[in-house]
């Protein structure tokens, strides 16, 4: 019996690809020039992100893994047999901790990974199938929005959408609210939502996590320019930019920029776009919001997501929240 199905929602019949790059044009023609953060993740970008997760300064990945390891079985016991749907599955490394918890309780393993990178999704699915002989995977290639509208029928009594790694932090508050609404709309009452969040803390811990001593995070940022050059016939020269990142404590977010070291003109031919940059002008490439747990719990319940339980690491740096619809 077939254990792996992958549905590519980026098929032109399903999505409108004619507007590809329109979000980039919108971002680069604003007063504060901005590049939507999903452009960080071409194949090379996804690879560099995996390296970031291993950096000594980048605490979120191992901290969240510590919480999952300690509390995975409590999560599985609460939900019972449940289809696991992951937003932004990437390499699915931490997902294994959840599989182990469900497997140990004798629950069937059915996994729906959602990712924009087809290559990454397929490669990690194959590794998972090798390591979990009873696992069945139905992968969806596409954006969260597309995929949540195309969830396959579940053979299990319940479903749980999970969004780990504090990826929610890469979205502005309005977009977060939309994501919550899309999740509740695509599930049934009684289903679950598991959310991993990086919490507010001292900038002495936060800033090095986004400006590591080996320069891997800087490379992640510069790679964005190579990606745009390739994808949209651009002529960004990475030598003319500096990686710049800081914690904005008023907004509770890390802000990351590419700062132009000189006055320059850049073209993206495929988009028919010319970008003029002043010396010192900075293009914002990412925000990473850091959350206050009580505030987020309130927001979740306002969106119809009842908070059942929260777990934190020993330093209270990171939180996992389990909600029910
Ligand atoms: C994926 N996301 C939650 C990461 C973050 O921490 O915002 C992406 C990242 N950017 C730089 N380092 C890691």
C-alpha cells in the first residue's frame, strides 16, 4: 500500500502564478523598503537555515526540542490518535519527537507536511518513511494558505495543526491573525493547534542569535540577493550591502536589514523594476517577533482557540502552547 503521496499545489491550475513577484514590487516601492521573508528560502537558503539551527548562539531550535522531548507524551495523551499537520515542515527534525510520542502510545502515524520547497519536502519525507515503518505521509507543496484549503480527508478521529520554531514570529500581527483564522476554518471543532513561540528576553541573548560569530546568519541574508538575481534577472551586488540586525525592544522584535553601503541603482529586469538606494539606506528583510505568553494566550482565545496547556523550558525562553478549537 502506498505510504507517500505529494500534491503540488503550485500547479498553475491551482494557484495564480502570474502575480509572482508582486509582493516584492510592493515591498521595494514602499518608503521603508522591504523584501517579504519567504524569499530567504530558496534551496540554498533552506540549507543555510538548517546550519543556523545548529549554531551555539541560535538557542530556539534546541530549546524547543528540549520542551518537545520532555512533554511530547503529554501532548499525545491529550489529543489521542490524531493526524499531524505541520506548517513549514522543512527538514521535519523536531517532528520526529512528536512521532516518537504518538508511536510509544501505539497511535497510528499519519503526517501532512506543508512546505513551499518541494525538494525539501520530498527528501525529508523519504527519510521519515525509512525510519518509521508504519508512517503514512500526505505532503502538500504550497503556501500555508493554499495548503490549509486543500487538506486531504483524515482517516483519524482528530487532527492537529502544528507550527513550530516560532515561525509565527516572522509575520506581522495582522498576518498572524489571518493565519489563526485560516487554521480554525480548515479544522473541525475539537481539533488541536500546537504553537511554538520564542519569548521576550534580554537583547544580549537575542542579538547574537541573529548575528552569529561565524557569519552564517549574514550569509543567509546575503543569499536572498543571489536568489532574487536568479529568479527575477536582477543585478544586486552583495558586496554593496551589509547584514544589519538589532532588537527593537519597543516592538519586541528582531529586525534584520541589508544596508546599502553606497548610493546605487539596482534592476530586476523580469519585474521591470528599478530600485534606487541611498548610501546607508536599509532594506528590511525579516522581522522575528518575540512574544509575551499571557498576551498571546488572550489573542488565541479571542480567535476561538482554547488554550489547554503551555510548556516552557527551564529558562523560560521558549513556550509550546496546545490549543483546542
Ligand atoms: C524561521 N524563523 C523562525 C527564523 C527566526 O528565528 O526568525 C528564521 C531566522 N532568521 C535568522 N535566523 C533564523
